[in-house]
């Protein structure tokens, strides 16, 4: 009797398929089903998951951008609210309430400062001025003063650093003869609310 398989002998593939048909057919069917499931279910689901992940990443990025924009808008709103509150406080507490208060501040207080610094008052004039497109009016004041340099310097420093809102627009110094006395022309401004009733 001849052996079915011998070392180095070739077995025809047709014979193997015929003899192992009962095992190969179910394995082939399962393999075909796996391929079909892979092609028509798994790969589309994978693409769908990848697309969903891309959409989720894009949505997360959009959400972060929207949250950053919201924070910027809130910061801007808070800044505008704070600026409005600061401006209201500035109008109420720093600026003179009306023209009478502005005149009192620029005339009475400054004359007291001049006396306290030994600066002589030579005369003065004030002019109200309407500012275009503003809720404020300006009071311009011009003073002629005289005194020695140290007294004038201390007076100017106290005006600049004082609690009242007075702007020094211009300063002109001229020597008077050979002495230490100087003539000073001082242009000042302050502002007050338009339409505020004088008290």
C-alpha cells in the first residue's frame, strides 16, 4: 500500500479542496461574512467615528473661541461700566459743580494760595467758554502776579498738585528790573457741567 503523504511529495490542491470541503466551506462563508462586515459596517462606522471626532474637535475649538470672546466682551463691558462709574465720580467729586463753584475755586482759593506764598496779585480776568459736543464748559482764567522765583515756583507746584481740578495752560515769567522780583502771567482753566444750576 502506498502512503498517502510522503516527504517531498506534491498533493494536488483540487484533492485537498475536495477532501476538506466540509471545513473549507464554512470557513470561507465566515471569511466572506467578515469581509462584507468589514467593508460595509466597520469601515463606514470608523469613518463616521472619525468624522464625529473631527466635528467634536471643531465644536470644542468653537466653544473655546466663543468662551474667549465672551470673556473679552464681559471684560469690555466691565471696563466700560467701571469707566462710566469713574467718570461719574470725577464729575461729582473732582470737577466744580457749576460756574459759581468754578469761579470760587479759581479766584478765592487761588488768592488764598497767593497770599500764603507771598505772591502779589496784580489783576485777573475769567471767561467762560462753551465746548463743542461736550457736556462740560470751560472757565479760562488769566492772572497777573509778581513775586520772587522760589515763591512763584512753590505756588505753581501747589496749584499743580492740589486737590482741585485746575489746569495750567500757560506761564510767562518776566524779570522786573535788576531785583529778584518776577512778573508772572498765569493762564488757567477748569471745567464744570453744562446746565448745572448755580448755588
